[in-house]
């Protein structure tokens, strides 16, 4: 079945991630990325919005039980295809009890608001690959959007404040 862009947009819109309250932990937030650079948009507490940053090529390899040079998707899928349970268990650290390489968080951007947050909504627009949000505080309103560039390692966050509300990063 072939869709025109308008029909595709309407189809994807029905599947957008919509939050009517902030995600209180990063693993509950909205993920965005371009394959190398990623971010998770989440909130928590009474005065902030957070963007946790991550890169696909930065790994924690201290205390690794496998060779970091061969710890990659190609090696792992070869073990899976061959049904090589011993190598799989060693690869992910089950045999040694040592942790396997894990992602290493790069950093976090925190947007602080002047007022106390009263309500917060955010939405991942799948068709446009952009996350938008609105935060109402006792000082005013902040609307924002964020996106990760498809061809550059760049995260963009834009904010618009109304009333007496301000933001600090």
C-alpha cells in the first residue's frame, strides 16, 4: 500500500507519544536520536525539564569480561545465528559475573523554571521527528520544542516564555 504524505502524516499522528504529566525518570521519557547522538526528554520535580544526552559510540568498558574490540553487534548476531550459548553467555557477562560493556551517559541538560510547575504536557510528533511541550507554572507559561538533526550531531532546544516565567539552563 502506498500512502501520500498527508495520509502518512495522519496515520503517524495517531501513534505519537503523548505525556499529560512529566516522566519522573529518564527511562520513562521521550527518546529521540539520529543513530549516533540521542537524547531522552523527561521532567521531574517541580522546577525542571531534562534532556539526557547519549552517544552510540561511547561505552563503559572497565571490568569487561569480553574483548572490547570484538564487542559489537556483528559478533553478537553471529553467536545468535550459530546458537552459540557459551559465547553468548560470556559476551553478556553471565559466565563471569562481570558487567558487559554498557552505554555511558554523556551528560544532561537541565532547564530550570522560575515558578513552580502546575502542569506539563509533551508530545513526540513521529512524522516530523520533533518533541513539543507546554509547561504552566505559577509564574506563566513556557512552550518548547526539541529535535535531533538527522545528518549532524546536534540537539536543538527552543523555548518561548509568557507572563513572568523565565528559563535558565
